[in-house]
């Protein structure tokens, strides 16, 4: 199911909160007094909503480009194929059904209850057994 979002749903924020002022110190590399915008919520909305809107806009743009060639009309079959391919190539666009990594790691450590602590490998094995829909970068996310 594809929804085209209104143009008012801009991906770029012109909010003054996004402005970055350089530090007042003489050292240009000193960022101790510098504040940066929160990367997960640039417009005050949850990161997940922003990601879903971004993906919907991307899908709409791809379909618009596909329909722009007058010699190849965008049939229902062609549209379905494009949407299927987008889902295959962009699996990160869907919401995972597992808890955050910090919660999964904590649960693994508690349930494994290994003397001296749990190794990265045993934690990874536990998480793989207990949870589905893990990202391709599962091992990297544990580091």
C-alpha cells in the first residue's frame, strides 16, 4: 500500500533549532560548550515516524520516475514489481519486532548467568536463538 504524502511533509527542517553556532573558544576543535541537535528527533517527531515518511516519499519518487516514461506506462503489474523490489532491497524500512539491543543484551547476560560474565559470542548466540528479524549487521551492533 502506497501513500503519497503532501508536500508540506518536508524532509528538511528549516527550524531554528537546527542552527549550529560555533564554539566561542579560540580552539576550533574545542566542542565542550557546543550543543548539537538531537540526531533522532530533528523536528520534534519520533525517529520512526520520520523514517517511515522518508521511505514513503522515496517510494513515491521511484514510482513517479517509473511512470514518467510515456513509452512504458506504469501498469499494475509493473507497479507491483517495483514495490516488491523496493521491499527486497530496503529491508530496513520496516519496523523490527524485537526489543532494543540494550534490552536484548541485558536479558542475555541475566539468563546466561555465566561465571565471570558472558562473552560476545555467547550473547550473540542467545540473541539469535531468542529473537527473529535481526538486522544483517547484528554482530556489528553488539560491539
